[in-house]
């Protein structure tokens, strides 16, 4: 699958925008670094096969030099949170949780049947 894109990065503004065509999806995204430790971004994607649009907004906050928290929410009701810790200079521990808020509205969580609105919980360890 080939990807073509247009990208601009202006160092003075610390912002970036990108337009991508991948398969049958056209996506436009914008990223802005607000402070040294905080950034926000948004992406609007259109799928030609399903004629569906998806808007995703997110943020990234560096709590300190070892810990980072990221969060995002899209127009389909899917929210995710990622917490990342630098264990050593080239090793990361990542915990991510993703859930569908629209499924949460349909049924309240019950201890006996689990949480149907929780899409995934991932724990990873990586070496760079």
C-alpha cells in the first residue's frame, strides 16, 4: 500500500499539518506544540468506500523527563489513554486503555459479565 503525503513543519510555530492519501482514505491532520511539555492535535479522515468521516482530537503531556500521558477521542465514540514510562534510556514501559463510550451508554458494566465497553487493555515493554 503506497502512501503519498504533503507535510509542512515550521520551527518557529512548532506546528505541523499533513494531508495523506492511503488506500481509499483521505486524511488531514494538524499538530501544535503548545509548551515544551504539552501538544495537541486533530485529524479529519474521509473513507471513500464507506463515505464516512471521522474526527479525532488528542493531547500529549510530558509529566517529567521519564513519564508521558497521551489521550485521544474520536467522533465514533472511541477514547484511549496511554501512559508511558522510560525505564532506562532506551527502554519504555507502556500501558494503554481503549474503550468505546457508545457501548458504555448501551449497557452499564456488571461485575459478573465484565465490561463490554472496554475495547482493549495493553501493557507493553519495548527497547529502542
